[in-house]
C-alpha cells in the first residue's frame, strides 16, 4: 500500500497495490499493520455502503461532533466520485480549507478522513457504490453538516445543480455550523 499525506494534516490518500491479469485483479484493500507504519491507527468498528443511481448525486458535507466524531476510510466499489474533505478544526492553520480527489473503481484509491473534517462527495457516473469504514458508530444526536456550496469554502464541485437530500439542502454555512473540534 502506498500512503500519501495530503495538504490537510491527518488526511491521506491510500493506494492499494493491485495485482491484475486476464482474469481480473486482486488487491488488499485494508491492512492495519501497514497503516500503523504511517501513524494511522484507527479501530474501525462499522462499515457503510451507499448506492447513488444517478450522476450528480451530492452527499454532504457531513460530520459528527465530539465525543462521537468519526474517522472514515472511503473507497468506491463501482463508479466514480469527486470526494471532498474540509478542515473544521478551529485552531488548525488550514481551518476552512478543502481538498478534493477522484476515487473510482478503476483507480482503487481510498481517502482517509480524520476526525475534525467534514466530508462529502458527488457521483460522476450512474450506479456508483461507495464503501467506507468508520471508527465510531453513527450518532443521530451528533450528526451535523455544512452547506455543500458555502461561498466561503469555494469548493470547485464538478456540478452546479446536484441531486441533494432534503437534509443536505438545509445545512448551515461554515460560519454558522456547530463545531467542537480544536
């Protein structure tokens, strides 16, 4: 596995080694020992999977407050997404900064999203399945979000009119969001 730190401290791109031949491929998608060598040590306790039938589905920007904040390890099983994380740690030098990467069934990349980051993605093709591990259970009372198109963030989404859930249409701007990350 190749682990590349991103410009937002704690976030990383994880690229498994893919062994392919005429039959298809094999890859080790998760190896805790290798991640620990890169100072990534999370006890992932829940797996989540979503299917987005249409291109242009945007899910996010989501996070959970402490003490139920989640680290996520995101990958795409089929299709492709533009995956975005936003640093929401108030004392971080990169507070309010974002990074976007393309994850797909073809590039096999994974995105490590640490606690203290909002996360969202936009599907690029139909029938996209996203799979992610988390190190804390879902907590409805700690579930929060930031509006996907907050002008203060200036995220360069690949779509201007996404397909959104009712909940994702009503998230506050970053300046009004409830945050408890330092």
